[in-house]
C-alpha cells in the first residue's frame, strides 16, 4: 500500500514509523505542514520536536513540507491518514474532499463552533459529513501513547467506519506483530469515547494530584465511564462500544498513564498552577482542555447529565478551585447505580 500520513506530531510520526518497520511492504510518507520541520526530519531522520531520539526506519519517506509537498503527495495514494489536532481537521478534509482513496483521522475531540456563529461542537465524522460528504472516511482510535507505538510495544487500536473498505484498508496498513487493529462500524461510539476520555483524564489527574487515593480514582473512572456511555448512546452509539478499546481501554490509559497530556493538566491544576501554565509546559496539545466545554454543551443539549465533565469545565473556566470541584462531586445526593445508564 501507498500510505500518506498528514501531520508530523508525535502520533502521526509514531504510526509512520510503525507502518514502515520490519520489512513492511508499504510505502509510507510523512508530511509536515511546516516546511522547516519537514526539512529537519528529512536531513536528521528523526523528529526532534515531538519524538526526539527515535531514528526513522530507512523505508520511511519524508515529503516536502507545505502546500507544494502536499499537492505532489496526494495523487496515487491507497490510504491517507490525517494526524492533525481536532482544530485542523476541517481544513484538511476540505483539501481532500475529492480524494478517491480512503481517508481516516486520528484526532480525538470535538470541533469547537465558531464564536461568531454559535451552535454545538462537532465530532470528526460530523465535520467530514459537512465539508466532504463524498469521502470514504473513518477514524483510527484506541488506547495508545505515541512513544510506545513508535518503539514497537504491544498496542491495540480500533478502525471505525461505515465503509467496510475503509476498515479493511486501516487494518491492512497498520495491523502487525506489535500493533493489533480491530474493526467496527460504530463511528459515533469510537469518537465519543476518544473525546470524553480526555476530559475525564483531567479529572483523574486532579484526583491523583490531590492525593485522594486509589479508591477515589477507581470511583471517578467508573462513574466517568457511565457518563461517557450515556452521552454516546444519546448520540446513537452502541453501549457495548464503551466497554471496548476506544471506551474503557482509552479511558484507563489516559486517566492513569504518566505519558497522558490531559492527566498532566489535572496534576498541574491540583498543585495550584494556572491553566495557561499547565498547558504551556506540555509543549503538545491537550485535547481535553479544548473540547470539555463542547462535550458539556452537547450533553446539555440532549438532556444528558455529566457531573464529572461539568466540574472539569467549571475548573477550567476558573469558577471552581480544585478542592471545591471535589466537594461538589462528593456532596451530590445519593442515587442508585443504574446498569441501564440512569443518573450518575
């Protein structure tokens, strides 16, 4: 297969490395929007900005950066993977609206609505349906830290699309000895899991940063999974999806793993850092910070109660301090634990 990966952050680079490794029959090309970044990777054979120290396989290609490089790269590909943050997805999909080959994105979150227009934030497939409805499209998601994937440590992902050909292309491109790719047609469930787990990871980082204990962490993850599932089902997802890799799996990884950017934001807020400082010291995008409000807006529009998410939003907006957020969650009236996705 000829595979083009658009976006040379940590995750896009990691997938390009893995798909190129070990005698792969694929031709994998990584493209960066920043021309200087592309030139640096081509000459140094390493992504010093996002995955320092990891040398690229000889078979991995680096495209010329910028629009000229993209224009030359797009024809004749068998699969195009978009590795941009959620905020950059719309622009890339508009650029690819007439592409014949399958296109999949990696970003997890919701696109924030324009400030001057309002409305509700959109999941990736909703953005695609709006700007490039004819694309054969899907999403690749699941519990995965870029560094571990690049190093070849065992990982399992989910390829989601309504188009069986898109699912098959993603499996063919990335399934291997260290990377297992499962397939599903529940795009909504996979995308809701990927978006909400980032918000919940901020809450769990806060919990751990306040040294509330393992009991509290387990309770927060479990009740967070319940509210993730409620939102997903209200949007048309299957509840079973949230007990799988893109739901529970990704939530556990992001909420407890030390490589999690969103968890690091929660830990920083717990020690009294400002949100601006917490985000700045990451050096990467923490999608939970940017999509928490849009997740809550979608939930409120559907009448879905998401108390953990609501507290994270209040914390990010400066309306609650960390200890107050905990008190609000623990001070709620008692309720039944409802297997039928009842109140949290």
